[in-house]
């Protein structure tokens, strides 16, 4: 996401990451990678990934890597839920989906 942040921002997308990890590892990664988008940590409260139905899909007690596009009405307009822990969605696919939502 960070590599394509300019393109994503230009498409009108606001990036926000949510992690179920504790702060020990991800906070250091956030700093070392100089992420320019917020990362929220929910290791003590799994209600957010549970509400999005992406928590513990693989029996690992973690949220599955997922992308959600939420429209201006707060409704989920598109989603991609990870098939495994290495799952990533290309920024180009996200931009394509944003453009399709904008034209509908």
C-alpha cells in the first residue's frame, strides 16, 4: 500500500490498516517502513475483525488480510478477504474497484 499511496490517494481512497497483532512487532515495522497511513491495533479487542467476519478464519486467532471499500454512506461497497496469511491485493485492483464505484 505504501508504494502506491499517491495513486490510491489520488483515486479518493483513504487508507487505514487494522492489525490484531500486539504493539511489539507491528509498531516497529510501522516506524521502519515509514508508513504514511494510520495503523490501528486491536490485539486486546477483536470486535472489529469479528464484526467484519475476518477474525480467526484459519484458526490462528488473527484477522485475515482483507481489504474493504466503504462508501460515503458507511456501507461496504467491495471487499477482498484473504485466502491465506500472505494474501495481498494489488493497489491497481483497489483503484479499479474505486473507479467502478465512482461510475455507478
